[in-house]
């Protein structure tokens, strides 16, 4: 039975009439840029996240650049960012004139920690980007306790919950991508910045609109980066279903645990107190290439995402660090994403785990038998 890595169509199928009506509403209004749909979505999304403001922008990468600039980041500043993340998390920093400084992660959670961030702080650090990678929630409050503002990159974590609140309301500001495969996805590119800081919100609104309030007077050199009315209308239809979809993603992770996948590979570990809405379900193991081949042969979707960490990418050569990043290197070498979606069911999970056990199970059985024999010998020696 084929199992896709993503299933974006099944959850949307019941919403098609409402989505079609929302698109027609925008077309009939002839308002396409910064109109009532964007304003309504911004209010609804801010309320959902628990932030005072949401500012819609063109995509998640612009969201990071604009948010950093709104936080006062500029030339001569350093921004700490993990190397095990999507390239855009770091790519957005040089666009502000600042320098990315790469830090390590905890390979079990795939997130930065206060210790990994502390090790990368410099005298010029102006901000830290804490990535909620794969839907797990970084320990933002603990990192802000180090005395530096945190921009929460929540692009993969819409619907995730931490002990201190929802993703998107944990740091000084947060950014989202609404790329179609995300937990909350539009039908093209889209993004948003959330914050409860009035000044940051005001600057972000100007920066997305050519550095202006009115396209007559210009206070900043800004960007043309706006979430459009069609995408906002589509997102408004989906937003009320995000919690249900997030619960489905968590349920999928639980099904993998109950099916015994953890006997074969290391499962992702939620950060303390968090309830991740798994955007990707990423396992680790020394034989993930074998696993990937076996899953593909069985029609099970899988993907390696960040085999080459950002600090080793050619475009980041001038910012590359000589500081060892052992957690990053381990995660890069051993990770593999397997199917997850709001509608992943037990039958699909059984297919995935069955294929994994067929590929890795014999070796695991030998290891388990050897461990049992060693234990018996140990008891006899006593």
C-alpha cells in the first residue's frame, strides 16, 4: 500500500466548497492587495497564536528578514542561528547586513538549547533565531533568559504548543511560512510575522510596504512583500481546522510509537513541556540509507532534508565556523523523514513500520538476542 510523505489533499477535500466560495468572494471584490481578507486573517491568526499582532508577508524567508530588521538588526550585528535547519533561516540574515553565527542543536529534539546558543554568543550578538524544527518547539523562554532577543522561526510549527503558549507567541517575535506543504498552507507562497511588541509590529508593516505607510512618504528602504487577498482568504477557511489537524499529526507520532518503530530507529523527542504538531516526522539511525531504499521500494514516502548543514553550504563559506557542531553533524548524517499528516492512520503506520522492520528487523533481532545472552551471562557470573 503506497503511503505518501505528505497528504495535503485529503484534509482539504471537505473544505473545497468553502475555499471556492472564498476565492470567488475575492474575485468579486476586486481587492487583491492588503484588503479586508488580509486584515481579517491577521487578526484571527494573531488571536490563534496568542500574540497581539500578525503581519502578513509574501513568504517565510521575507518574514525572517523583515522581522530581524524590525527588531533593530543591521550591519555590524551578529545573529545566532542553528546550522541544522532549512537554508532560509540563515539566508535571511545577510540581507539585513548582519552576520550569521552558527550554533549546535540537540540531535534528539533537532532544536537549539540554551547551552548551544550560549556557546555561540558574541559581543555583537543582537538576536537569536530559534527554529521550531519539524514542528518541535525550541526552548525560547530559556534562551531569552540569556539576555538576548529571540526570533522564533515557527515556519514548521503552526499548531504546536509549548509550556509557555503556542508557537508564534514565545519570543520577541516569530515568523511563519504558509508554503503549501506546511501545517497551515496556502495555495502558493505566503508568510507572516507575529509579535506583541507594538514598535516591532509597526516597523514590520512599513518594511513589507516599501518602508511606507501610504506609498507617498518613505521612512525606510523596505520591501514589496505582502500576503495577498486570495491566499489570506484561503488561509481563513483552514485556520479553524488547524487544531484538529495538529491533533492528527500528534496522533500519527503516537501510532508510530505504539507500533514499535522505536525498536528500529530513534524517534524524535519532544522538547520538555511541548506538544509538537509534527510537520515532519524525522527518525534517526545508522542505517537510514538502507531504510530509505526499502521504504521507497515499498511505495512509502521518505526524504532526507539537511544532509549538508547550512554552515557547510558554499554560499555560507564566509560565515562558516570552525567550532565543532557535533549534534548538527550527527543529525545531518542519521536523519530521515517518514510519512506524517493529519490523517495518517494505523493501517498506513503498519505499512511503514512493516517495511522498516523488514529492512532493519533482522539486525535488530540479533542485537536484542545478544543483549539477552549478555544479561544471562552476567547473572550467572554473579
